[in-house]
C-alpha cells in the first residue's frame, strides 16, 4: 500500500514540482506570447493546474492515512508508518512552498515577469 502510494507520488507529482521556479512560469508566459495569447492568463491557468495537483496529492495522502489506520484496526500506527506519513506531509509542504515561491518571484521581478 505504502510503496504504491510512493510510486504514485513520484510519478505523478514530485517531478512536476521538483524544478519549479519563476523561470518555468516565465517560459509559460513566453510561449503564450509567441502563440499570440495572453501571457497572464496562460500563467494563471498553469498555476491553477498545479494547485489542483497539490489538492489531488493531499487527497491521496489522506486516503493513505485512512487505509493505514484501517489496517491496524484501531491500534496506534507503527512508528515506521507514522514516520512515512510525516515525510509525505513534508514533501507536500515542500511542493506547496516551491509553487508559492515561484509565483512570488515571477510576479516580483523574475524572468518574464509582467
């Protein structure tokens, strides 16, 4: 159960947020300009998609926590499981921070700001 969740996170979400920065948002804006589209709207749509992915990641973590809780039949979670859940929350928090920092830097002078 845990291994499946970790694989899902690695394949679906971690790589998306791993190298996220204001330069990625600048590239989205630049591509929109080149295509004759509104760069602000393109960045907004892109960021909203990332926010939805964070929400999906959080839901998957909650589902994992519930499944582990059900598996132990009301007993306390083993230390290793609690540590894994805490690490998962840390990765999700890190991804949220990466997004917040990318948006802040993009809008306050990063490459392609505007």
